[in-house]
């Protein structure tokens, strides 16, 4: 088998449009001589909404930074519960046929019997409960994430649905967070605290924005850092510990010198007192 040249796509005259801006998949095709090749086919927004296994979906650096942070932080938070798993960019087939399989940016599932290497997680077969989904929007996918998927995740029985809005503003991206919580009557807007943060039931943390950075927070309000921040704090702590150890070693060496000097003075022969004048 071989990789064929990408499939040609029509473009608007005078305007260069990248046909692979949403991503691509490889489709097997048989040539007239019987040889099988894999053809690179561009994805559409419909494909991004309803992905197939092994699709490559293009994301921005901002999207990947947020997604990676949330996956790592939530995985660390829930590591002690083997029946709860955190998945990212894994295709999820729901327990109801009313909703097509989707590819949530981050999903937390409870009641999982055992961990496996899923390409598609089948909620019904696993007997699990989708407790939380987080989607990170882009200008192209905002309507899908903010409108279409609200109905789909509600129908699929997702306990909480969080939308991280990423809005381009001049030279930066503005981040905001909103969400929905399941009730007996269906989804209602998730309540927020005075800082605008939303409480996440499954991992028992807050999610919100601080200094335009999407973060998770402890119940006390302390932000949960990402790996880079935690590793930087570790290295700073190690450097402080090394400095303190060197300072202690220097102080102990100086103390030994003083003790040796004191011992020397104590062991030296005592000089006789001089006669007092007039005696």
C-alpha cells in the first residue's frame, strides 16, 4: 500500500483556501491496476462535529494548551478513583441512538469497570455515566459547541457541560467560561460564584478564568497549576533547599571552628600572674 497525493478540492477563484484547515483522514482506495493506496481527504465541519476514528483534527496552540492542562489536572485529581476516567479527543458513542458519536475535548466518565485503550468509548457497553464534558471553542466551531452540542449532550445525559469560549481580540484570545447543569427538567445554566467560576461535581474543583487564563481551582480558591508551573515551583523549592543546606553547612563549619578555638584556649597552659607593683 502507498500514500496517494491529496485529493484535489475546488477553491474560490482569486482566494486561496486551505482545504485541510479543519484536518484530514486517510481513505483507502484501489487503483485500476489493483494497488491499494491511502488518499488524504480533507475534513469538513460536519466531520469535525461527528469524527471517525483516526481523523486528524487541526487545533490552535491556545486550544491545545487549555485541553492539555485540563486533561492533566483532572486526571491527577481523579487518579485515586479507578472507576472514574478522563479522556481527551476520544470518540464517544452514547447510550442513546438519538445522538451520533462525538469527540469531546475533555470528558469525565464515572462507573467505568476497567481501564482500556479506547479509540471509541461506548457508554452503553461500558455501563458508565458521562459526568462532565468540556469543549473549547474556535471561531469555526463555536456554533457547534455553543448550540448544537448543548442539545446533544443534554439528550446523551451528560451531567455537566462546560463551554470555554475563545474569542480572538487583536493580538490575544479572550477566554470566558459558561456551562449547563442537568436537572430533572433538563439543562439549566450552571450557577457561578462571585468570581464567575463554575463548580464541577465529579472532580470537586472550580473552573474559571483568572488573568485571562483558564484554570481549575481548589475548593478554597487556590489555583491548580499546570505541569510547567508545578515543575517550576519544584525547581525553585529545590534551589531554596540547596541554598538553605549550604547556609546550614557553612554555619555548622563556623561553629566547629569556634568550638575548636575555644577548646584550644581552654587547654593552653595558664600564664602565672605578674607580681603587683609595691608588693
